[in-house]
C-alpha cells in the first residue's frame, strides 16, 4: 500500500509544481530576475532597445518597456514591466487590432493557462495564490485594444518600503 501511495505522489508532483508556478506568457513571468527579463526582451525587440527608468527616490524600483515581436508566431506587443529589487513584479503586454486579435489572444491564454474567470466586461482573470494573470480588452467600432497583465502581488507589496506615505492633517 505504501508503494502505491509513493507512486501516486510521483504522478501528481508535476501537476502540483505547475500549479505553484507563476503564470508565464511568451517566456516572461513575474518573479523572474531583471537580467533574464532584459536579455529576453532585448532578443525580441523589434527596432528599439529596452529602456528602463529608475525611480526618482531609489534605484531599487524601475519601469521598463520595449516593442517586441514574438518569433514563435510573429505577434507584436508593447512589453512593459515594473522591477522591484531586481525582480520583475508586474508585466504588461499591449496590442491593438480588431475582433480577431481578441479572439486569438483569448484562445492562446485559455490554451496556456486553462479556464478563465470573467471579472467584468472585457476582463478575464486567472489566479494562483497572490499571482494573477489578466486579459483586458476594450474597443470602439472595429478597433480593439488588449492588455495581458501578469503580477506577483507579494513582490508588488514590496514597493511600500520605498514609498513614503503621507497623512492628512485636519485643519
């Protein structure tokens, strides 16, 4: 009986580990090291170079962005990221197009991340603990704008160490 229990544990281990992994999209994931992010982003950059701006108050916070083209299917995105203490806390992939773009992105994310939870008009979400992936689309007429956002909220909470809070005084 013990051997059966151990064998079943080994069969389930990959599924358990996959469920704990951060949501990844096109080779990027929240929690990845800045160096890995920068290397991959620059390799996929179309014409521009990856540009990062550090916070006015600390070099521990950066915002980065570049136009990329994923070579696997030649999809173009504007990729942006927030980096906190050398780790990517949030990623955003933005694109514009028509209804076909929304449908293609929906199919792609469903294939990669599984069933989604609709959280509002034009928004799907996948959660794994405090890690969240979101697809948001808006449109007017035949135009559509989409954003795929990946965030690790534990890392995002780290920004509070660098932002001074102000308290309002009563007059």
